[in-house]
């Protein structure tokens, strides 16, 4: 077996999987934070209760993804993190604000609780916007041109729409009654902006990256990519039907919306992977050029082969234990 070829592919796949799961899981976490200002006090407690048991499990995935980048692709890690030093710092500040507010809102006197709720929402917004900017910068190959910066801003202001929809979909699974109805309205209001945002990003992506444009609009590479936009369109249309028909969501199949969003995120990730690979930094470095030595990767492989399944089992266990509707929040 050619380890120099297959090990970088394994670690690139593991890193992509970890970051995809992070977006799907911590995405609803961030989305609920963004929706918090639109709920009353009692609803805010239930919304926090809906994410409380899963808080740490969700954020484990970004740690794993960045850890793989550092260990398996040190050269790429150095370039990416150096270029994104400011947005990464901003994202970490947002995560810190969220973490502090999450704990202190439970211990604060009644007059201060609104302040911590606002800080939690602000931290969620800062984190979502920073992640959007980093994704835009990465797709453009870490460029510093006016167009690449504009593209980064476009994704920075559109990624929160996806997170809001994920958050609303999660609330449909975890809540009932008035809050369920509110979550349904939030999802209905956010799905069209999210769809428009995805369309704009899809149109802009080949315009800001010639490498991606060459893959998208050349034969036969373009035909290989064609199923992704077609399936994405069908999935989005199905989500629209679910939300505005409502019958399935109100008949005990509220999980369908969240499942459809997972499918949409998966298709977007596959499209991005197809557009970028074998580069890890577009137009600059392939996964093999940036990979650590085969001996180092082989040593790390066994650790990853143990840790990755353990995190999956841990995540599944947490979600299984705390399944069902969220109750009123208590700290006793």
C-alpha cells in the first residue's frame, strides 16, 4: 500500500468530516443563540435547555478538525492560521463570550439575566460572522484582493442565515406548544434568505476562483459535479414544502426539516471538496505537499482511528440520553 498517497487522503477526509459535523451540530447551537433575542424569558430558558446537554459534545468537532490540520498538514496549518489570525481571534472571543454568558446567566440575579442573554446572542453572532469570513477567505485561496474580500464578507453575512435555520429546526425537535409555533415561523422567515444566500455564493464562487471555475465548467469534470446542484435544488424545494405545508412537521415528523438541512450541508461539503481537492490551499499547495512525513502520519493514524470512533460514540450517547422534548430550565 502506498502510505504516502493514502494517509494524506485519510486525514483530509477525517478533517472534512469533523468540520462538517461541527457545522451541523454547533450550527443549531449558534442559531439558537442568534434567535434568543426574539423569545420571552421563559422561552429563553427552554431554548438554552435545548442545547445545554450537547454544548461540549458539539464543540469537540472543531477541536478535532483543527487538530488534524495542525498534526497532519503542518505547512497548510501555518499558512491558513497565519492569514486568518484576526478572524480566528475574533471567533475565539465570540466563543468565550458564549461560554461565559451560558454559565453566568444561570447564576445572575434577575436584573442581570437580560444582560447575559444579550452577551450570549452577541457571542453567537460574532462567532457565526467570523466563521463565514474564514470560509470565504479559504475558498478564494487566502487572497487579499478587493473581490476576495468582498466574497468573504458575502459569506460572513449569509452563514448566520443557515445557522438560524438549523437552530429553528432543532427547536422543532426539542420544543412544543407556543415555542414550537415560534420556531416554525422563524424557520419560514429564514429559509428564503438562506436559499438566496446559497445561490449568490454558488454564483460568486467560480467568479472569485479560476481554479474552481475550471473544474465547474470543463468537460467532463462539470458533468461529475452536476448531481450536486440538482440534488441541492430538490432538497431545498422539499424543505420549502415541509415548512409551508406544515402537516408532516406537526404530525410527529418534525425531525424531517433538520435531516433535510443535514443533507443540504452534506451536498455543499461534497461540492466544496470536489472543487478544491487535491489542493488544501487552492492554487498553492496540495494535500500531499503539505502533509507531514509518512512515519508521523502513520503514528497519528492509530490515534485518530481510536479517538474518532470514541467521539462519535460519545456524541451518539449524549444525544440518545437527552433525547425528547426540553423541559423548563433548572439548576438545582
